């Protein structure tokens, strides 16, 4: 199936958007395919790299330049959010020092994001299984960064799968931190597979809590289907729509 065909299937199912890792060579074509089928590009990577990120002050010049360029692209194509990454923990740095470093890096770009109406979404990832060493691995850590920056355009990418692994208590946390959340990711746990009855998360209740909290942006699905991908997406849409 071509990407154009896939976007057509997504639109038929009822999805509102697609999501990109970054600006690949065929980025413009991808955007055109999405627009042809009435889909928004909801999110894309704002800078490199996952392990070598904003917690290193020596990266700030590079990341600022990358984010400014990404903000301009996002504003041009109506992409509401960019993924930002803390990087892995550094042996010379305390948690407080790392929070300050990430916040200071985002402060350099936040006014430009505000000017262009684009969110900078700091991603929460688990450091237990998938991303050993990653620093922004708890909601409270990410919220401390957002509060320090104090910009309406600096938010969190709340990955439900990752935060189930790290801390659980998802619905309460989502309700209490919704003002800081600019994007969601999903997947079943354990295994990062389909959102079905083989995994432990009640996505009907989670999606209902997200909706009830007044969230009005996008929830992106980031799982690996066990079987047919299109059927998995149909089932996922149905589950989340019950919320």
C-alpha cells in the first residue's frame, strides 16, 4: 500500500491526522498526500537526537537552530506540535541541574514558538525498558521543566505506554497535568502492541478522561500491530471513540 493509499484508508476510518518522525526527503509529498485526504500532520520531530538532547548545554546552539527551522516548517504546513527530547542522564549533572538546562534550552526558542503558534512538546519516555538512561522519564520531571519555562507553547508529549511503565496512575495524572499536555501517544502494555484485551491498559476509560479534561488536540497511535495494520487501526479507532 502506498502512503497515499494509506492516508485514504485512515481518512475513511475517521482519523483526523497522521504523524511524522521528522522531515524526511519526501516531506513535502507526504504533506500533500495528507492534505489530499483531509488529514492534518499532527506532530513531527523538532530536533536531533533522542539520547543527546537538551540537558547538555553544549547542544543548545544546535538545537535552537534546528527548532527554529522546524517551527517555520510547522507553521507553514499547519503542524501544531514538535517533539523535543531531554537526552540521556549525564554523570556530572544532578536532576535539578538537568531540569534547569532543559528549561533554559527551551527558553531560547519559546518566544519564536509563541510567535508562530507551534507547541514544543517535551516527550516523556520510559527509561526502564525502551530508552535506558533517558532523563525526562516521569511526569513531575517534565512538568518542572514546563513550569520553569512558563510559556503556553512549551508542553509535554504524554506517552501513555511509557508512563504506565514508569509510574502508572495514568488517569489521575492526566487530569492533574492536562494544562501542560500538548500531545499524546498510545500503545498497549506490555509489548507496545495493539490496544486489545491482551494488555493491561483500559483505553476506553483513559480516552474518556482525556476528553473530559477538555483536551482538544491529537492522540497519536504508536504501536506495532500483531496482525493486519489497517484492521488494527480500525479497532484502535473504535476503542478510543468509545471514550
